[in-house]
C-alpha cells in the first residue's frame, strides 16, 4: 500500500459566497504523476491554491504527509501559472530560480554560494544555463516556463504542484518538461499538474483527477480515464474527441 | 551648519527616503496608492497636531501614518465588494479623508499654525528654522533628524527584508506558498511609505512627495533589468534632482520643492527619449532596423529560390521585389557588410554564410525555436523577439 502524500477532506472554497469548490475529498498517493482536468472555472487552480494555503477555504482541511501544510512547506514546490507574474520585472533567469531557495532559507537569511550553485544546476537541467543572465522578459514563453520549472526543482521538494505548465509553450519545451516530471516521479516524488489537453493525458500521466466544482473521480489513468468520466466532467459526449 | 547646506541635506535625505519605497510601489503598480496616502494623511496630521502641537513629534508621524494605512485598508475593502474597480475605490477614499482634514483645519484655523497650502506644498526653505535642542544645545534642524531616522529605518528594513520584498513583489503566489506572508509584507511596505510621506510632507508637501516617490523609480525602470541597480539608480536620480532643484530654485527665486519636481520630470523625459533599450529613440531605431532586416531576409530568400541570372541582377531587383532605389541599396549594403552576398558583374549570389544564414532564419521563423540562432541575435534585431 502506497503512502498518502496529500489528503484533502471536505474542502469547500467560495469567492464572494459563490462556491468554486464544493466538498472535495481527495487522496493522492505518493509517487504518482497526476493530472487535474476539468472545464474552465472548474476550480482546478483554486484546488492547488487552497492546498498550498494561498486561498483560505471556508470549510475542510488539507494535510501533506499527515500534517498541515504550514508545517510541511519545505516538502512542497509550486509553479504558478506563467501569466500570474509580471515578466517585465527587473530580474534575470538565475535570480528567478534563486527564489526557489528562499523557502528553505526562511525569513531574513540571504542566499549564498550554495544556493547559487543549486540554482545553476537546476537551470542546466532544464537546458537554460546559457540564458542565466538574461532579463526574463527577453525569454520566449517556453523558456520562461523552463525557468519556472527550474525554480521548482531547486526547491528539492517531495511534492510538486504545477499550474498549467504547458500553456503557451512550444512542442520541444512541452516534451522536455514532461520528461523531467516523469523523472521526478521515478525518483519517488509526487507531481500534480493542472492540465488542459485531454489528448495527452494517457501519454503523460499515470493518475488523474476529474474536477468540476465537485470531484468527479480520481484514480489511475488506465482505470478511470474513460468516456463516462469525461462526459460527467465536461457535460458533453467525449467519445469522438478523445481517441485513446 | 550653513542654512543652504542644511536645506540641501534635508532635500537629499527626503529624496532617498522616498525613492526606496517608490521602487516597490512602481513595481507593484501601486503608484496611485502613494498619491492617495499623501492626501489622506491630512486628518491624521491635523488631529496629531491638536494633540502634540508639534509637527515633528513622533506621535504625530505615527498617527498620520496610521491614516495612510487606513486608506489602503478602505480602498481594498471597497474594491473587494466587486462593485467598483481599484482606481474608483482610490478616488472615493482619499478625497473623503482629505476633506475631513480640510474641515478640521478650517474649524480650528485660529488656534493652530497649520494651513492647507503648507500641507499641500510644504516649504523646504523654512525647514531649518525649527531646531532640535538637546539639553539646551542646538543639534540641527528637527526635520533633518526626523527624516534621517526614517531613512535609517527604511534602509534597515530594506536590507533585512530585501529577499522577501523581491519575491512577494514578483510572485505573490510563490511568496505565500513559501511562507513569506504577502499580506504582512504589503502592509509593512504601506506603513513605511506612509511614515515617509508624513515625515516628508512638511519639507516638500503632500503633492510633490508623490513625485519624489514615483519619478526616480519610473526613470530607473527604463534603464536597468536588475532590482538592486534599479534601487541604486532611483536613489541617484532622487539625490541629483534634489540638489539640482535646489540650485535652480536658488537662481530663479522659486519654490524649492517645485524646482526639484521639475528636474525629476525633465530627467524622466531625457531618459524616456534616450535610454539605450527602452527609450523612445532606441525603440524607433530598432523598429527601423527590423524593417530593413525583414527586407534583407526577403531578399536572401529570393536569391535562394532563383538560380537564373536574370533574377539576380542588381538592376532587376528593383522591379522584381518591387522596392524603392534607396531601400534596395540599404538592403544590399547590409547584406554585403555581413558577408552574406557576393556581387560579380552586377549579378548577386549568396555566399556560403548567406546560405546558412537563410536556412537558419527560415527554420527559426517556421519552428520558432531559437537555440540555433543565438549567435545571430547580437547582429540582428529581428531575432531578439
């Protein structure tokens, strides 16, 4: 029996009294590569954000390896949506990756040569070392996403949350990213990805959660990634759209 | 100390103290909030003055700064209702608070030495007349001490929390996930901005303090892509404008704060025009170069596609690709300068380098993968995205 990495109990989140997530129960076992799929407005990002304590739920609880998130921060890395930050910010690729080391450092302590070395290694891993000194607005969309991935890698976490890492990236970057994610899973890490492209789910992931305000289904891709769940989640017949 | 030097010293310290939080306000797109704070502290100042009867009292500064933070809280509360947007919320809050201050002054104008004009515009020239006496000994102008202490606190906080301020400004979500509470940092920055505005208003006034916060940061933003350098440049712009403004005011016998702000505006204009990358002239030049380079690429593709000499004759190029004389010459020159073409007997042909260049460029345009064209970015604007 696999260990449970993430446990969500009765989680309900509302914006201005309108429920976005409704009574979510979810268990994610350790060492899976999981896609969260669902239509726009299904609460996919919100689910991640409330697990990470960025959004305050109105009910329910979350635990990471049996403890609340704020006791387990160092076990978790997070890649927000690329569009959520200002890429004109005056900073370089290396500097953005260094931000991934801040969590372990805690308040006040500054990154030193050890953190810099780890950040350079992470940049190397995503193939972005030649761009370390480049201002982030001068990077292409795919390169920016790789920098974000490097920032998560440098956190050296056990669980990785990624919010739409494939949005606006070229095909090469998409393959590079998914290969790194697969490596992470092989190394025993748990990876959770908000994903849009249903076609690639069976190819990329081994675990999937269907979400549409409520949880529709969660489990191994080979067991539950079927027309029935897709139709329940998206409300239309998906038989034709997805060929497995 | 000489009064002239004292005034300049106060101006410089005010400028530095404003420039530092200003950088973060600009990067957080909160420039308007500083405007709101600078006005809505008025009731805080007036009430503080009734209680302490001393414009430089630390209690007055804290009380007025609290009004600044209340402004931010009110703006966010109104915004959160979802009924109005942020700019409308700001427009609702600060005039309301400001007008309370105006009424308070008007009702008590006979008793207190404080008028709206002084609060709005300040008067740096009078700042040295209010002295700080310790045990009967004159240790300098009070406002120099007050702003000096505020500046020390600002620098101390900046050095201590630089990393936290940076990450929460760049990426709120990551900052929250890592445990650096964006709310705490946000209100910390709002508090220090409010304290600075209150400390500075007597010298430069509530309106011009906004210029000292925003203009140096906005100018520095055009010149650098490094947060630390942006901070240093902002301080330099603030200080030079403060001293330059003082001497212009001296020459013209005009308001010191007004002259300082004018210099800030002129410096921004100059940088906006002449900044190497983001400046207007640089951008126009780059666009012109890019147009030429697109033509160059079209021209190279044409050569690549045609073996027959008639298509590659210099004179025919005008008709065939339908270009003006001047443009053809510019493009030919650019291609020759980069050793991309050779001309024999008026017949143009691609060199080996030209062939490789064309292929790489084509591949880049089709696939948008730029690993292979890194070396071309230095010579050509076209590939710099």
